[in-house]
C-alpha cells in the first residue's frame, strides 16, 4: 500500500501542475462560479496564499477525481493570464517534464504534447488549450484526436483582479489515471500534493516567470 501511495502521489504531482492546458473550443469543462470566498477563507488565503476548497458535487453526487484550490497572486490579472496561458513556459516550473511541444495551433486552440517522468515511469499525453482573455479563464482537456495514456484530465483557471496589482485565481482539476490506480488513491494523492503544486505555480507567477524550482 505504501508503494502504491508513493506512486500515486508522484503521478498526480506530475499532472497537477497543469497537466497541460486545453479545451475543445466549446467552453470550460467545469461550470464557472463566482470566485469570492467567504471572509474566513479570504483571511486564511491572505496568510497562506494557497487554500484548498471542497469542489461542488457533480450531478451524480460524486467528487471523485476532482480538486479545487484558491491562489492569491501578487501580479495584475493580465500578467497572470499572460504567464499561465503560455504552454511552452510550463517547463520553467514543471521539473518532471521530459518533453513539451506545441504540435498544432488553430482557431485559438493549442495542441500540446507532454511527456512526464515520475519515479521510474514515463507518461505521454496530448492536451488542448483554450484561453478566454476577456473572462480571465484558461481551460484544458485531453485531445480527443490523439491517444493519451490517461483516462481523463480536465481543468480550469479562473482569474479575478483584486485591485491593480493582485489577482485571485481558482484552479479546478479532474484527473483519472485509469484502472492502474484505484480512485481512492488518486483522491488521496491529489489532496496531498495539490497545495505544493499550486505553491510552485504561485511562486513562478509572482516572480514574473523568473523563479525556478
């Protein structure tokens, strides 16, 4: 069990740092919601800068595979969006990446090839990126036209300006590695590693893209 948990946490960490951004062009994979946290959550966020939240239940009452976090960035919203929407720059804060290449671009959607390494395993997958700059949203999913070594990978960044120099971001993701890892192990790994992954993103963004892990 300990070995399985270690493999799960390593894999989820490799995927959580965006896992690649993408979209089908039809809209975000999760319904956008108001970002404003409760006052007590905002106080905690001011102190910690990264805060996990319980995602809403799906239509069938399940939260399996889903995770959500709030991140407080010390950069203007347009700058945060510019940095997070650049697929080729993910290698700057994702040390597990073995390969990252934008293989296609059409109608505002980038198709990105990823190869990550974790422990003694390598995983290859393709994602599609869509950015809605006016709404401050970036969303991602697996490219349906290519065969990836994952059952599902979806996510969404939603960004809201807090004054001229600060930004509140909500990160939502769903990861399903498939039958190789039971759902409870994937959920355990996501809860354990998501704060660390979001902290790496925050430090990179707050540095203007200069920080390296």
